C-alpha cells in the first residue's frame, strides 16, 4: 500500500479555497487505496464549515498541531522594542528578496519579513 503524508494548513473544518483542493486529493487517493496521514492545524482560522469533516474518509488519519503565526509574533516584538533580532543588520542582504514579495504578502512590512527570514535561517 502506498503511503502519503499531507501537510496542509487549509484542511477541514477550514472552509477556504485551498481546503477544497486538498480535501479532493485526499478523498481521491484514499478511494484508490492510499494510506493517508494529514498534518494540519488544531486551531484553524475562520471561515469554518464543520460539515466538511464528514467528507473525509474514515481511513484518513488526521494529526492536528497547534499553530502560532510567526509574523504576528515578530510584529509584536518589533513594536515592543524587545526584539531578539537585529532587523537593520539584514536589510541590505534581504532587500533584493523582499523587493519581489507577492501582492498577497505586501501588507507585511519588509522589516517583518526580514526578521522572519533571519529567524528561519538562524534555526535551521
């Protein structure tokens, strides 16, 4: 039996568009005999539709993990002036990267994105 690990933020009961795409793949592959485990968030953001949970095949294992938004934490650290990251130190290295940020993330300041990039690099 083939095994598949799906890691998806958008999964039922979350009712955003990405949820339906992931759910459709999980259902299709489960029907074809795949052993599927889904890792998703314990505390999804609205909109929520609990009826979607009924569409998940019984054979699918679901692991729900707590989710903490790193951008929200970095934003709070930046505002509190107690940040463990020295944002300005990385601006010259990351400005070429942050200049091509998609419109979906344009509401985040480049400073926050740089801090997030530093945090990821520092912890890998």
